[in-house]
């Protein structure tokens, strides 16, 4: 009987030890932070994976993810610089960078979303309010980096790191869409007409310049042709003069034959020094 009592006592003691060990040991995964709380006060922040001890019954362990979260922010109404109301659908990528600050300020990821929402909405409202609607919709969206930096600066005190803020799309309220589209259409038509007018003016200037250049080139060509022609005539006269000086009788005969060609129709043959003419009338 005594032996049975001893075995039961040992078994109970072993069970108690196992329960205490189970309550004292906890595992931290590599994707988690572990915060050990004692009566609501932070005792330890564990960021490395492994097996750790805690005081049973008085210590509470809160786990937070190290992974990035994607928060799909509710659609917000923003008024641009040119007083146009638009609906902005955005999202943010964030993570917990300082678990101690995070626990002390916002407690849980779900509660953190309201804080993120407030800060990013303030960034969207303050930065987009300085831009025209067309620049927001059709621009390169360089303003997104400014919004991201604004969110990082204002959320870092809560232990939150914002990786990026993006806008999925922007829409107009249904009651304003048609009026805005008509205004944009009218503005584009005005710009198109202005561009056409400038193009026609430029075309006229180019045509006038081309005609001017053509007139100058033509005048220079005519002048050069007359110069070449005069030089040729002068060379011909010189050649005639040199030929006459070498053999004046032959030159006179040649000039006489040329005169006969102009006066007498058909082919003319001159034979002998007495200038007998044999005509071959065609």
C-alpha cells in the first residue's frame, strides 16, 4: 500500500513538473518577434529564433510577425489644386520594425491599421492638394515617393516601417465625371487648335524661306551661266583670231562656206581656188 502511494505521489510530481515546464518554455519562430509581458509591463523583447523560458502564471508572451503586411486602404476623397474632387484607391506595404515601440503605442496589427490609415490619408491629402488633376492622373507619379517618405517619418515613432505607398487608380465621383470630361475635351481641342495654328505659321515661314533660297540659287546659277557663256565666247573669238593669224586664206574660205550654208539651201560643195559651186539639190 505504501509503495502504491509513493508511485502515485511521484507520478503527480512528474505531471506537475511537466506542466510547469510546458508553461515555462516557449518557442520563437524565425519569422516572429516575442515580447514577454509581466503584469502588462514589457520584460523582454526576443527577435532571435529558439527556445526560451518564462515565469509561469505571471509572464505572458505576445508574438508579432516580422513579415511585411499589405494594407488595402479604403477609398478616400481628395481635392486637387484645381478644385477637382477625386476618389483615390491606394495601398501600403509595411512591417513592424521596433516591437517594443509597437506594443507600447498601438498594441496589435489590427489597431495599427487605423493609425496607418490616418497618416497615409494625411500624406495623400497634403501632397495631392498641391497638384492639378491632370498631373495626378497622367503624370509620372513622382509624388508617390513624397507620400511614402511622409508615412515613414510619421509612423516610425510607432515602431512601424513603411516600405512603399502606391495608388491603384483614381476616379471621379459619378456626379462630376461628365462635366470634367467635357471640360478636359474642350481644353484639349483648344490646345490642338493652337498647335495647328503654330504649325501652319511655321509651314508658311519654311515655304517663304525655301522660295527665297530657290530664287537666290536660280539667280546665282543664271549669273554663273552667263559668266561661263561669256568666257566661252571670248575663248571662241580668241581661237578664231589665232586661226586667222595662222592662215588667213583658209579662214576666209571657211567663213565663205559658212555664209553659203546660211544663204543656199541644201548641200553645197566648193571645189578649187576659183570657188566653183556644185550643187546637189535635194
